[in-house]
C-alpha cells in the first residue's frame, strides 16, 4: 500500500510515477477490474515489455499488486494485477513538514 512519503524526495518520486498518463490509464483500467498484463497491454495498445515496465513501477510503489492466478486446463498461470487502495493527500502543511524534515536531516 502506498504510504505517506517520509521525505521530499519520496514525495517527488511518487508524484512522478502518478504524472505519467499511461500509468494513470493503467490505474483507471485496473480500478474497473483486475487484469493480466497481456490484456492490459492490448487494451492500451502497448507492447508486452513496455506494459511490464509500467506495471513494475506501479507495483514497486505499492500502487498495484499482482497475484498469480491458475489458468484453466488450456491456459497457463498468469499474474493478475489490481489497484491497491490509496489516497494522495497533499496540502501546504504537509509540504512544509516534509521540507522541514529535509532541513533537519542535513544537520550532523
């Protein structure tokens, strides 16, 4: 699960991940229903390797999770992705708190 950023650099990394329009479209599709990577790539018109890179980043930051699902007799197992519930709450106070923490870490 996406947690509150512990410093300004972590906040910027999460915002960069969410600022990508393809990743946002992936999140929107996965919010509607869990999907495996092949279906997601097809829906978005992406190659498998490119879809995999985008999903890997979303999974790294806890925005999506993948679970291996057993296929039918004629299918192999596949990893199905779904959105992890998260909220991004950003306020001037939160930014000031993170900026202050950055200054405190430089001491010593």
